[in-house]
C-alpha cells in the first residue's frame, strides 16, 4: 500500500506535537498537517503544569518565561496570597512552546494545510485538504482543537461544550510587572462560573477572563474593569476572544483508525479551564495505543486516566462557582484544601481523592490563610 505516513496528525498544538514526539521516538513516519503558518500565536494564558512537561525526557527551560511561586486569589476587596511549591506551574508563550515541542518531535510538517475531509476503511485513512491535496496513512490523530473538523467528520467530539475566554498580552510599568514576578492571580465572583487572571511573562502580563459555562456576560467590559483595579490599562491592548471547549461528559474519542486528543477530545478541565496537560498526556496515550496496536482501548484509557476524573472536576465546579463567597473563605483559604488542589495539578492526587478527603478538611476548618493587608 502506498502511504504518505504511518500516522497523520491534524494540528500542531501540544496534543498533536506530543503524539508526534512519542510516535517518532519509536521510528514511526509522522506527517503533521497544520492550517496556520508556523510558529503561530495561540490565545492562551500559557500556564503549563510541570507534571505535563515531565512526560518528556528533555528540558523546557529554553521556553519557560517564569516559574510560579505564589498564587493570589481575589474576591471583592479581599485578596489572599499563598506559596506554591517548586515545580508546580510554568509560564510559557504558546507560539514558542508549541514550536519547541514540534521541533523536538522531528515530524514532517505541512503548514498552511487545512484538513477538510477524511474517509477510512479497514486498512487506511485518506485525508483531503482545502488546497485539493490528498494524503494516506494507517492512522489519523485529530489534534485540531476546539472546532475539530476530524471530530465532526467522524461523528465524535460529543464530550465538550464550547464556552468563551478572552485574553490580552499587555505591557505594563516596571513596578507592576515586578509585583507579578513569579505570582499568578485569579479573581472570582465576577461571573456565574469562571474567573479572570493575570499570568506573568518575562516582559509583559497575559491577562484574561474565562467563562466556564456559556452565557451572555460582557466579558470584555468585566475584564477591563477588573484590570483597572491593578492599574492595568487595556485600552491599547488587543483583546482576543477564543472558544474554550470545556469537558462536559464521557464520550467516545476514537472511531476505526481515528483518535482524538486534547481540546478536540474535550479534555479542558471544567473547574480551572486548564487543557495543556491533558493535551500532552492524551497525545502520548494516543501514540502508545497506536504503537501497541490496540486502538480499540483508547477511549477506555482516556476515560480511566483523564475524563473519569474530569467528571469530578465538573461536580466540584458546580459546587464552587454556585457558592463563591463560601468557596473563597472556606475552600481556597483553607490551607489543607489549597494543598490538595495543588496536588491535582501536579498529578499527585485525583479530584475524586481530593473531594473524598472532606472529613480531613473539617478538622482544618479554621486553619485559614489570613487575608493580605489592604493595598494603599
Ligand atoms: C484564553 C485561553 C486561556 C487558556 N489558558 C490556559 C492555561 O493557562 N493553561 C492551560 O493548560 N490551558 C489553557 N487554555 C486551554 C489550552 O489553550 C488548550 O487546552 C490547548 O491549546 C489544547 O491543545 P490542543 O493541542 O488540543 O489544541 P490547540 O492548541 O488548539 O491546537 C490545535 C491546532 O490545530 C490546528 N487546526 C485546527 N483545525 C485544523 C484543520 N482543519 N486542519 C489543520 N489544522 C487545524 C490549529 O491551527 C491549531 O494549531 C486556555 C484557553 C484559552 C482560550
């Protein structure tokens, strides 16, 4: 059979590049088809849990802008700032991060190749692009993000609902930049479900707001108002809106010779909006499943190792955002619960385990982090 590659991957984000890396490491011929010219900007706050980076046997130091050491939570006039252990969360700019991973994969890349259609039989998958080209491979990985064409054509992708987030890259005065060195900020009680953020980069701040449930909130206005509180003026910054394909329930993520990873598979955490770690992991899982020749087990693996626990994240989000006052003062400020939440990000604990530890949290009910002194 005349094939263009063993595996074709649609999309060169973290999900696609991770799959490409692990397939190439075992000698597979991999072709990545990416609709954009590379490197491309991706609307994203760029907070990557180190647990995602640890999947790879090389260092990401070259593309890490900052390491997070402190986390500030804001609720109305109150702020609480807590220490974050080393090796929890790194800040990246996605154009550089994704390109770095792509180069490490050593996959063949077809830029500006938008995939429009596919067919499959028991031996191969045939992919067509908007420019009229056709490619053949043994397997196809759909890593094409929130609006996955691969998912649409194969009738998959039912486990996500598109919500919305806004993001701006903004330059600020040195003093403000300095005050956010190694510090991440999240602000609550401005949306029925979701939060705004300030993520520090080496020479600017990435600021944004994400609604974890779809709604008609004036996100841009809310973000501008909240940023003004920190003397951050967004009037001259470009604010980009981008869909956030939040996990909404267990669903099939493979069909025949086609597998979905990352946002295409609906693996964005419905509590935090985090998706890069799960994109990296599902990319690796898709590669391993193909290499082991048992893709019929792929959906089960994703459900066992990611999606099953995202169901608990969804339940937690329902509780947390419906009672934000209580959640701020008795969950986020509770030192024991905050540590447990950090452990879910570092893969040391599942949401399910963290939630079922509630009797322990009751013992620590009054072990609360004091509020920061009011800013003058
Ligand atoms: C505002 C915002 C902030 C966020 N902040 C964070 C954060 O701080 N931390 C975190 O973990 N997650 C964050 N996320 C989520 C995160 O960005 C995604 O979960 C992550 O990018 C998923 O990676 P992916 O590889 O699945 O998809 P993507 O990164 O979206 O990559 C998909 C790729 O496929 C290409 N593509 C799409 N369609 C086609 C086609 N038909 N043919 C060819 N190529 C195609 C696209 O051009 C793109 O390059 C944020 C999301 C938003 C919107």
